[in-house]
């Protein structure tokens, strides 16, 4: 019996090639999209989930009530880790993580820049980054020990055994390589190439006991069987004993395995984060696979009359209904299997491009038992889902009616297929609307006035001898003609590295805890960055030596401080008095999607990490950079000249939204394509069901246009219903999406008009193909049996 069913299924596929191709292509597209999204989701969900004892690893956060709202952030004081280790016996391990920093490694004549960090020895006991060489107990025990990754070891030592070799870091201190780490996996938030022990930071006098300086990440691993709820309540009051400046600030332990996906807090509560994007695309994956299955149902039932006599004969010969169901489900399984093979080929071809699109190195582990079980499960599920309705529908035909030739399909049987098509096109319209709104939002933010001139502006990090030679370096850069202006700052203009609520000014409310951003800068900061000066002047230490304690405010900070005439006012910050010399127009310093925050630009008494240079527009960029590199080599010969363009770094702020926009656009096109196949199936069914009616109308003189209109109007009604359903749904969800952005568009009516009109045109083109075909058919063929 099984062989018979298989033969019949295969013959049906071969005999109805166009029907089979449509079914297989539709299912294969759905399976391809579903699999690609699932691969991406699986990668995202696996972020930092590979650590042993991950359920005991926590990131230390701070919580503090500011103006009635609870703020949560994950940077902590350097002094917190020792306090936790001393006061809480429930803690097994604790480690600080200094921010990732580029260092110059020197071995003989070789010079290589690498990015790494400084950690406590417990770090490798907390996180599962396995050592290829070295002992976890001792690799970070000596102040001048360094642990490097396999790839970095290969870069700097080649094929030589790195253990015991000496390297010089930043041309200052010699370190012995005590361990080699296996390269970090792609699905981790850590990006270091080397680790240096915390004792080195103490040796460099970079450590401090200032509880107000939240500048490092702190991680803890609890002992086994510790009651987390009790411990969390106990550690909440940690700062009361140490932080006299903010004794009401609470300490919060947050599961490290959730930090990548659930990183957003609102009023002290976890509200989501990247998980929302994953859920959205997971839903899209499921919907696209469902739409592909709906197409199968529509195309299968469209051929109902052609299979009716076969069903009648089988029933007369004694075939029970359940065996007919098995037969049709078997056919759908066969089609699903063929579609899966085609999808597999497509996936292998497009996976590199898809990985590049999402910015992740996605791959398929063919050795994984879970992969093959999942693949088989998806094929079976798809075959069952796609074939369920056709199997039940076709197996229900009455043999007496079919064999007598009196079988007719009632109009009510069309209703389920109409509903499914409405669902398909509703989803398509929602995705079209979402794509248009996301694109609009991106364009609006990208066109936002930055408040500074990002073109021809580069920056380099202060390293090696740059700090001590800065004055001479700056003068030579200006004399060379490659740069028209140069300034030092504490961070790149595209990033905020420092903020505080501790700034004081005359008339400040003692309960005011508004966060104010800091940027340190020296001479010509306004000129170099292209800021718009509204009042006062730029910094000029040559002409005004007191500008070392000068400060420039942005408009928002002036409004916050309530200064009617800000020039000459005094603000206190970090134990220093700063006098206001200027006011600049608000500029984007953090996220371009958010509102402008209060900002102070403090003078040369601050700290500096970056040099900004405005390139001379009279020269080519290549000539400017070549000249600047020669000058840098004179004053910092041991370091390679590395630089970043401000406009390029600013563009990176849109990467997540651009990926979302591209994916939404791609999935919209695929959804429309699959939906059109479904509509084609329903149009085929309707044309077949009304073929005799069309023949009679043609004999009575109906034109092709009249018949096309007759056959098309019902489908356009379905699309109209889809539009009515999709508009409020898409408006609701996209309005909620836009709420995450302080700087956002207003959703316009024409977005829905374009989405609806586009869908109507696509549907009309799809339906017209079948309608014209039916209208042009010879009526003699359809009426000769009457």
C-alpha cells in the first residue's frame, strides 16, 4: 500500500509540473527564511551562555532614585570588588574588568597593537575561557604576567612557543607570557586579545578607592546552594558602609547570562532589550513559514475537482477515509521533503551573504545530532501543517456524487481559503508599513542636524609619547598645512565617556540629580569640532592662561542651571571651580535617536585621551593623512599611526536600525512573493470553479474586460479587508516601536496609502493573469459536456 501511495504521489508531481513547482518553490522559500532566522536567533540566544556555572555568575549594577525615577547602570567603583569579597562569604569569586584598552606590544623589532584589559585573577575562574597553555591558578598571579589569545600569539610570535617569552607593553613595562587562551567564541560580549592582572593597574597608580568613580565592570560568582534572593537583599545595602557620598544607592546583582538580551531597565525594572528584536523576527519567521503552508493548502484544494474522481474510485474500492488522509499527508510530506532539499541548497548559497547582512558569523553544525533532529522535525511539521487541510478536505468527497458527475463545490468551501489569503496579505501590508516607517525614521535621524562638522574630521588616541610631545606635535601639524585646527579631548566627539550629577552651581536645588555629560578639551575645541558658538568665545590658553579652568556649556545645560547671563558664572566639578567662557548650540554627543542632554566642556585641567584634527580641505585626504603620519612618526616613532574618521564612526550608530530595516525589507519582499503564490492558487481555484459560467457569459457576448472584472473583484475585496485589518495593527505596533526614540517621526497617512495601493496593484497583477487566461479560453471546450 505504501509503495502504491508513493507511486501515485510521484506521478501526480510529474503530471502536474506547474502545480508541483509552485508548491515546492513556495515551501522552499518559507523553509529557507525560517531556517536563516532560526540560525540567527539561536546565535543570539547563545550569547555568553556557554560558561560553566552560568547560573551562579552575576554582573554588579547600581540603582539610584533620581527625581522619582530609579536609574540602573552597570559601571561600578574599583573599590567595590574588594569590599564584596571581604564582607560577603557567600561569594565564591569576584573580579573587576577594566574597560577594553589598546596597547602596543613589542617583541624585538615587531610592533603590534592589540586590545585587551586588566582583570583580577578570579576572572578566569568565573568565565569559561579555556587555556590552551598555562595553569588557571597561576597565569595572572604575577604583576608582570600576561595571558594572550591563540590568534594574537600567532601574530606576535609566529610558530614559536609563546610561554615564557617576554613582551614589552607600551614601550614601558616587560611582561612574561604565562598563558595562552583559546580564541574567544563569536557569541560573547568580551572582545579582549590579552589579559593583564589587576596588580599592574595598582602598580601604575591607576587604582583608587573613590566610591563616586564608577568606571569598571564587576562580576561575581556565588558559591553553590546560596539563596540568591536572600543574598540579593543583603548586598543591596553595600554602599551604606562605604559610599558616604551616596549611601542611598543600592547594589543590584543581575544574572550575567541575561545582560546581552535584557539590557534595558526602566524605573528599576527590566523591560527587555535585544530580546524584543529576536521575538519580532522569530514571529516573522513563523508567519512566513505559515504563509508558505497556506499556499500549499490553497494550491492543493484548487485542484480538488481533478482529484475528486480519484477519491471516489478509492472509496468505492473500499478505502477508508483515514487511508485517504494518510495518502494526501504522504504527498505533502514528499513535497515538503523535496522543498527542504531545495531550501538546504539555497541556505548554503546565501548563508555567507546573510551572515554579512546581520553582522554575525552564522554556520550550520552538520555533526550536531540536534541539527538533524530539528531539520527532520521541521520537515515533518511543515508537511503535516501544509497537508492537513487538503487531506481532510479531499478525503471528505462523497463517491456517489463524484462518480455520477453531480459533484459541485459549494461557495462556503471557499471561505477558509479567503480567510487564509486575508491573513497572508494582512501580514504583507504590516511588513510593508513597518519597512516604510523604519526607513523614514532612519532617514530623519541621519538628516538630523548634528551641531558639529563631522566631515574631514579625524581623531587618534593619545598613546606613547604623544602626551609629552603634544605641544610640538600640534604646532607642526598646523604648519604642515595638513590640519587647519587641532584639539585634545577626553573622548571622541561621537562618544560620551564621562558624566556626573555632582556638578554644583549657584541656585542649584540640593535634590537635583540630573545627569550632566562631561567633555574635556583644550585650545580651539569649538573651531576644530565645528561647534556653533552662541555666546562668549573659544578656548585659547595662549591668550588666556586661565582657560585651563574654563568651561563651555551647551544650551541644555544653560537652561538646566537657569543662567540668564552665563558668561563668567562659576560651576564646581570634581573639586575644581570652572568659569564659563562660552555657550555652544546643542549638538549630538550620544545617541542620535535620543534627546540632547546637558553638557559641560571643561578646560585643560581635565584629562585627555584623544586628539581631534580638522583636515585641510584644500588638499586631498590622502595627502593630508600621509603628511600627518610623517609628523606623528617624528614624535611617536614606536607607535603605528592609527586614526578614525568621525563621519564613519557616527555612521556606526545606525548599524542596528539599518540591519532591522534591511531584514524587514527582505522579509517583506519574500512575504509578498509567497502571498502572490497563494493568491495565484485561489485565482486558479476560482477560475476552475467558474469555467462553465465564463463560457456561458462569453457565448452571450461578454467581453474579456467584463469577465476579468468579474473574476478579479472578489480578490480585490479580500485585499481591501486585509488593508482594513493591517492598518490599525501596524499603526499600533510601529507607534510603540517609535516610543523608544526621543527624536522620531510622526506616522503619516500616506504610509498606509502606499502600502495598501502597492498591495492592491500586486494582487491585481497576480489575479489578472488567471482571469485573462480564463476569459480568453475557448467556451466550446468548457460547454461541450452540457
